[in-house]
C-alpha cells in the first residue's frame, strides 16, 4: 500500500460504515459469529483506537519523540464495545465517522518523506506506511466479518 491507497481505504471504509445505517436493529445487534461481538460492538471498538492513533501516535511519529505506551487492548476494545452496546446505531456510526474523518485528515497531512520513515513501537520497528497498512488490514478483516453476516 502507499499513501493514496491508505487514504482510499479510509474513504471506502467510511462509506461502508455509513451503509450500516441501513441495517435493521436486529442485524446491528447480531453477533458476527458464534460468541463474537455484534456489528455494533465491532464498529464501536474502532473509535477509541482511532482516537489513540490520532492523539497518541501521529503527533509522535512526526516529531520522533518516544511513543506513549499503548493501552491494554482488552480494556480499550471493551470500552468501545460497551459504548456501542448502550447507544443508538446512528450515534455509534456518527461517532465513528467523526473520529475516522479526523484521522483521515491527519493522515492526508503527513508529508511524503515520513511514509518511509521507520518508527519503533515497543520492540518493533516498522515503516510508517506499514503501520497504517496494518491498521487498514484490521479494518478490512472486520468489514469481511460483517459482510459475511449480511
């Protein structure tokens, strides 16, 4: 993937999320498979991660400062999923789109020379481009799960 493909991915995924507004309440609250999250929880869990990347990754990628520690993924996932369980579908989708739009705007502003820059997260060194490509693959994994349900 390159920068333009990352940007295209986010635009496409936002369109996909918008399309979920057409789901019935039972589809929105249906598990994606046996003993798995519901569609609502899948979308909801993306919000705190987008906020984390927006506020605790991108600014540090561009300054070369030491990255803040990542939060506990189980806690972060559960917070997003819990919020989505308690709110209306349109609220979750709207919150997701708002946060993802902000993230996309920041990604668009990342200058070309940063994309091949290596960053270190914990004990892992990765190119910035590969970091964002991994996040896109995570989105695509969840989109495929949701599409398989529908």
